[in-house]
C-alpha cells in the first residue's frame, strides 16, 4: 500500500530545501569496545592461575598476576570511553561489561582468600553486593535502568587499589609493613563504600520500581480494571 504525503519520511530543511532524514542505525555488537570487554573476560582465568601458583608465594607469579589485573582494569576504562565517544554503546555491551568486571573482582578476592591474605567475610560481603547490584540492574532495565553514580566510581577505584596492593608481593618491597598498612586501609575503605553504595543502589531501585513509567502504567491499568469491575457489579 502506498503511503500518502503525510506519511512520507521526515525531512529536514537546509537552505530552503527539504532533505530526507536517514534513520539512525544502531551500532553493531561486533565493535572494538565489546572486543576489549571480551578480552577482559578471557583474562580472568589467566589471572586466577597466576595468583594461585604455589599458593601465591612466588613473587614472580604474583607480579605477573598484578600486571594482568592492572591491564584488565585498564581495558575496563578504555572500552567504556571508546563506547561513549564513538557511539558504540550496545545492549550486548551493557550485559557483558558488568559481568566481566564482577568476574575479575570475584576471582581476585576469592583467590586472595584461598591463599589466606583476605578474610573470607570480606570476600563474601563484597561479592554479595557486587552480584546483587548486577541482578538488580538487570531487573531495573524494564523500568528504565539506573546510571552509575559517583559513589560507584569511588567504589571501583578503592577496590582496584585495595586488590592491587594485596596482589603485589609486599614482602619483597622495602618496609613491607607500610605496604601492608596501605593495602588494608584501601581495602577497608573499599568495603565500607561498597556496602554504602550497595544500600543506596537498592533504595534507588525500589524507588524506580514505584515511580517509573512502566510502574505507573501498570498501576493505572489495575485501577481501570478495578473501576470496570465495580461498574459491572453496580449494574447487576
């Protein structure tokens, strides 16, 4: 069926002339930003193996694990900048990026707990928050999603620093007790910020569930159904 003039493609006027506006094509999932995310995900088992060799007692392997962790965290920053600056943000990237981040942090904390450097309760608290927030984020996509706040960025920085210091073979450095203190301060601050931002994120998610357009539409539909049911009962 041929569309009439009122259904023609939108046009933009430039210099008095009408110019048809081309539809916006979404970026392909096969892009450099997502490739970097996949590389980060593939580095997780390599990193874990390097960390756990000889129960973490070999300085060379510990430095190698630290290097892989640093490279992986660097790709996390780079792929996000590339995706935003080049318009390469995709649904695939939104899913695999947080999974890659959480997998790397999980491997680091579990590995450090296995070799006895980080208490298991710290690992449990951090991972419960990380994977819980990821689940809440996916649940919140239906209601519009929530952007990462400044607190989340501070949390990521503190986690990176804390884990990074623990990955280093501090006993091989000058004044190892100083490096131990720095590592514990960074990791302790990371745990506190992780818990606080996790609670804040949960509160935002519950608020979004009540105030989003999807939630309001569902409430309006339920109210209309109840009103229709009352009207049917009153006419009987």
